[in-house]
C-alpha cells in the first residue's frame, strides 16, 4: 500500500493555498476608547455587545469588477461575561482565491491599558484532509488578542483580497449569540454598473435600498442597520450576464 507522509501533504497544501501567507500586523490608528456606557446593567442578557461592525468593498480595477476586490472589515465590541470571552475569539475564514493582507487588533481595559496584537498572535490553519489526500483550498486565520478579560473592549480590523474569480462575500448584520448595535456595509460601484440590495429574513427575501453617494470611481452604496434583530446577509445582484447564478453576494 502506498503511503504519503503527512508532512508532505501539509507542504503541498500550503503551496496550493496562496491565501495562506502571514498577513502584515498593523497598529490601529484611532485613539482607544473603553466604552464605559456599555454595561451588564444596561444589557443584562448580553455576553458580548458589538458597538460597531463595518465592511467596505472596493474593486481593484474600477473598469472591470471581475479583476479582483478588497474587503476591509472593522469591528469594535465589549466583553460583558466569561462566556462572552469565549464568543469574542476572532476567526477569519479564508476562501479559494483569497488572501488575508493585513490585520490589526487590540484590547482596551477599563483602566485604559492597551495590549496590541503581535505576529505571534496570528495562526493560519489550512483545511487539509490527510486520510483523503485532499486539500480543499479553504482555511482560517485565528487572532489571539492579548489580555482580553471581562469588561474589556476589543477592536479588530483586517483586509481580505479576492483575486480574479474569487466570490464576493455576503454581509451579515447580525452575529449568532451576540448583540449588534450598529452594522454597516458599503460597496464602491464602478461607473456603468448597478447593484441592488436584498435582505434575507426568516420570512423570506425583501428589497433593502441603499444610501448612495458619488465617488471618483462611480458611486458608493451603503446599507446600514442599527437594530439587533436577527438578519442574514445583505446580498447584492448586478446587471451583467456573467453573474447570473447565486454566488458570493447572493
């Protein structure tokens, strides 16, 4: 019976998954804010409260959205219970054709003490199945933000690059098991292209109009929610024949 060393499989997997390169760890530019107004007394049933959750999608070539894109995410949340400490672990899915370019994270104690993410706190895990000799092309980045405890605020930002052919991700306004106070997603739409928002709820799918502003490349469409209702992704559909099936945005 022919055998393949697990070490060899791992090397092959890492070579095939271009997205599994260590990202650049950057400091957050904004001044840290402890958020003393977010307390267990105010939100007695919440383990974690997301004060901010934002995403921005920009295409690498405004003339051709198929050439690739960048997704920038930012989140700011406060841990209110021990269980919330477990829910607050940061994990970033990396899909086929994607790479994690940069990450930033830090914890802010009620005293104002700040502890920032370092290179040692970033772990990349590939989906390799040695028993089947399969490397799926998917993986995950795990960020270990130092010093996180009950009462701390955690701030995280990261950028994912999608190369040509990579699916554009859906956006979730909610997060399972946690309270989200504000969520926003924006897309810079190149001139000559159109997108339309759809919100999927438990009862079905409905239109979700965006706020539109002009930009140098075309228009910026923004969808925002300040409620804590459970909502599934805010997908979008465009008017070009090469994207007919449900994929990525929808």
